[in-house]
C-alpha cells in the first residue's frame, strides 16, 4: 500500500525566503505526482503535475522535482510571499489510486 | 482550464437526515470522479471512485449504504450522506479525471451535522 509522507508538517518563514517542501512515497511504481495548495476552508488548487517520466516541472516561482527511484519529490518556492501561506499537499497517482500526504502548513510572514 | 464545481459549499443538517452533495465537471467529460473526506488536521482520504454508468467502488471501511454515490452522466456525480450523524461532520471534496490524467478538484463541501 502506498504511503506518502510530507516533511515538515509546518513551516514558518519570513517573506522573501526560498523554501523547499519535501514529499516521499514508498511505492515507486507511480504514474504521476501532483502538488496541490489548500487554503483554509477551501478546496484544492493544482499547482504542478509531474509525469513519472519527467524529472521536474516549473510554474512561475514554483519548481517541483521528482526522483521516482528514491521515492522523493520536492516543491521549491522562490521568493516566498504572504499570499503563499497555505497547506501544500502532494499526491501520488498509482494504477487506480491517488494517495495524499498529510500536507505541509506554510506560513509566510510579512 | 478545467473546472469542477461542487455544491453546496457549506451545509448544516440535523442528525438523522440525508444530505446530497453534487460534483460537476463544467467544461470536460469525466468518466471517473473521486470522493474524498478530510477530518481536521488529517490528510484527504479516498472514500470511493465513481465511474459513469456503473456502481461506485468504495474504499475499505466506507459504508456504501451510508454514502450513496451516483454518477449518472459524464459531468455529474453525487454523494448522499444518509441518516447523517455528528461524526459525519467533515470536509468532503470531489475530483474528476480530465485530460492527460490531470485530476481537478472541486472547492469542497463543509458538512456539519447537528
């Protein structure tokens, strides 16, 4: 059974810092990995999708990498802003399942 | 981009009553939709996978008679929580599989059973 772990569980940084969120998974037989953002009381917003054959994806200040063999993905956020404050979830897609981590709660202070 | 609409966003119901949550894919057809539940400070947990025109596949531990899922068309799936109890109070989110296997999520529905 796939298990997804996100470290750290919570992170507080001052505005402007670059930061890295980590996601690890136990079963490397995946189709893709997706990073989401969840604001309090809201649904999920898809940030980046990395197919199993890809190594990284970039969107604006976000960069996500995937190392399938080691079961790891990182989400890099450059020049963080208070508006980036949210919970970030990674989800690993297997054959018929989508397994989420518990998320990293990010707080960026002005 | 692809949009999934979920309704209602918030609902309060009395214990023992039933409540229906709708999930619609607005600009694409979704043969597969997923229903998740999220308790406070916990990750999303898959409840069931809904396939258009067939019975939903429930995850272990999810009562199919309590959480009725209907996927009658390529753009609509519904989750009905029957005989709701306070412990059913949770955040319910649906998602739909779109093009290139991307998963699109609805905004979620906050259910409070009093």
